[in-house]
C-alpha cells in the first residue's frame, strides 16, 4: 500500500549546483538538506519545505536534458502573492487556466526544468 510521496527527483547538468541553490533556496524559499555522504559524492543537491514535508532532489545526469513536460506540481497557499514574489526575484511566471477549479502557473529552474505551482479555488 502506498502511503505518501517521499520526494521528486529532477535532473541537472554537472556543475549547476550553485544555480540550483539560487532558484530552489533563494527564489522558491526551500531549505537545502544534506545528502548522505555516499550520494553527495555524485553531485546535485536536495531541498525541502521548512517543515520537511515536501522534498525535491536534483541529481546530476549526463547527458542532461531538462524536463519540459514531466514536472513536479507544488501546491501553494496564497498563489498570487507567491507568484508575485517569484517574479520580483527574477523567476519566470507563466499562468495557465486550463485546470478547472485551480489557479496555477509554471516556472522554470535555471537549467530548464518545468515546475508547476497550483492552488485549488475556494
């Protein structure tokens, strides 16, 4: 029986960790969490919400191709204010009204991976 989603992993090119930190930590507001030493040797970086309930892992993959269709979707509270914050920090915000009952937008990390943000309408 599946009880929860533990994490989502996206790929990134070698040497992109500082760019990823700039987006996932400094723009999205996630917290970088330590990778186990055996995995840290492979590069990449891991992030989580401050309460640890949602994790995103970025792993090094060569050759690298960004995920442009496949993507994680992050549920947001206060999506319009959150989108404004991301845009003010230089992140691309692309609104999409094709999901009934939800407000949602997409953004792209520095290596081109698509991230979806959504909030159910009241």
